[in-house]
């Protein structure tokens, strides 16, 4: 009886160690996400965004709002340069963390021969920071659109390119706002993100 009890105890200890090891590996394979609102961004919209992103990516930290860097301001168009904002966010982001910046201000980048192209968001592929603006989003369903643009840019930071599937979150906006047509990640994009630790069904 004593030997049997010892055997059962050993099994329990092994199972506990196995569970702890799996949990540790799971934590290590996930990269934490910092959501960084700038001071202009509404707090209630930040809260809604966190709830939505949490459905697909649970490792989220919300940072205190900070000022937009004047070094990124493009005075001729009264907007902020998205690439400058990404670099700013990258420089304040620790290793093993991705930072998503959110603002209401107009943002832009260079696209081919167009020096100052207005965008909803921008993320490098791969990268450790990205930026999203609500400036070009439709007010009627701004929360849903914001979520879609955010996970699109986060997809870029995870290494995803634009997708040819018109209903995929990773489709190219091509200068418009196709978020109403986007329904989900296509199977190929979804499988890639699952390998990165995203909790997609």
C-alpha cells in the first residue's frame, strides 16, 4: 500500500512538472503586446480595443498615454509621419515586446513616388512596433474598424505580407477603407499567426 501511494505521488509530481513546463514554453513562445495610446486617443476606445484584441491575443499590457513626438510632425500637411512614429515606438520598446501605437491624428508615409500618402496604419514586416490612426475610419462602426486595422498591422509585425483574399484582414487597403469587406484571416494567414502564438480558431 505504501509503495502504491509513493507511485501515485511520483505520477502526480511528474504531471505537475509537465504542466508547468508546457505553461512555461507557452509563455516563452508568446511575445507580449504593449498598447500605447497617445494623449489624444479616447480612453473608452482604448478599453474596447483591448477587449477585442484579447479575443485573439491575450498577452496585452496597456501603457499610460504619452505625447506625440514633435519630431514626427509633418507641418506642410498638418499630419504625422507614420514611419517616424514607428521608429519612436520601436526605440521605447523592450526586447521580446511588440508595441501598437494608437492615435486620432492623421498619419502618412511615402508610397513609391508619392512622398506623403495618408494611411490608416503602418507596420514593418517583420517588426516590433506599428501605428494605427482612427482619422480615416468611418465613425458609424469605428471600434470594429479600429480592431481590424490594428490586427492587420500586428499581422505585419508577425511577418505577414498583404493577402490577395478580399475578405482577409491582411488585404491591401489600396488607398481606400475596405474594412467592411474584411471578415477574418484567410486559412494561410491564420495558420501562420497560430504558429506565432495567436489564439485563432
